[in-house]
């Protein structure tokens, strides 16, 4: 197993507050690397693990189960909790779903979920996903939704969706939905109105089910799905940082 260059996990030592950053489906730690650098500059200890089957080759991802991805996050939480007093979990896309799921099971300080799906799209073809897995190993991704044409240059991601992994993503989202009412710590949801990968209507659906008394929605106006690298990434970074500050003053 060889990790794609630049897509390795990363760790930035810092203060007593930790930020665990979780990348998205078919992506890599590059999806959250700029956010990680920003948070490290603010004095946080930052860790971004590589989810199982990601940033190597698509064949590895075809062997993954949703529990493997959850285990990658849980391992990261234990590592970060061992060197900090509190941990905030922040995730992008599927990483947001994993962040919410993990936050219902571990004592986190707060959760930031960005560009997160509530469920897979209402595509009739997805009803036959289990059957499709037997005949097609990969499904094409849609058109790019980057608002900054240069932003994709440093983002490492598989070119297609492994169909077997899509089935596991569907299972994970089901587990996330069960977990949402169990959340008790503060939650910040962020979504771009121009997200072409996960429809913006997903954020209010998640918000409605989150059990936390302290929960917020924050809209980004001019970024694509990978908001942590796109045109308004600085607004995303600042919103995440300010959320942590607010949580620490409650």
C-alpha cells in the first residue's frame, strides 16, 4: 500500500485544544490541509488521519466498510485526546457525517460538519446500487463545481466513485441519522449554496435532527463542495475558529 504523495495524514502540535479534521469520500487529507494549517496558526493541536482505503488506489477503497472509516476517526480521536484536554471534531462531506456519528459516541467538545449529506441523492439508479456493484466497479463523478479554477490543483481525490464504497456510504449515512438526536455538545453546520456535490437542502435536514441545544447553521455563498479549499475558504476557517472560541467561553 503506497500513499499518494502529498496525501499523507498530518499532525501539527499546539495547545491544549485539539482539532480532529476528517476528509471526504474518495478524498484525502489534502481536502482539509489548508484548514489544518490555519487552525495550527491559531494555536490548536491539529490531526488529520487518512480514512481507510483512501489516498492509495480505488481498489483499496472497494474493500472498505463504513466501520473501517469510523475506526480511522476513532483512532484519531484517541490519539489527539491523549495529548490535549479537549477535542473538536471537524469534517468535510462524508467526513462531516463521520464527525457527527463519532460525536454521539465520544466525549467531544464540539462538532463542525461541512458540506455534509443527510442521505444519498434521490437518484432512481441508487435503488439498484447493490446489484450495480456486481457489474460496475466505478461510477463517474459529476461536473466540477469549483468556483476558484485554481483551487483543485492541490486536492488529491480518486477520479471516480467505487460503487461498492457508495453502498457503504449509504449505510454510514443511515447510522449518522440515528446518531443525530443523541448529540449533546455544540454543533456548527456549514454548507455552500453553490455546492454541486451535496445539495444545500441537506443542511437544514441535519440541523432539524441534531439533539444539541447549541446548534448553528452557517451559509457559504460562493464556493463549491470542497469549501475548505475553494473561493471562500477563509470564511470557512474563521467560522470554525470562532465556533471553538464560543464553545470555550460557554
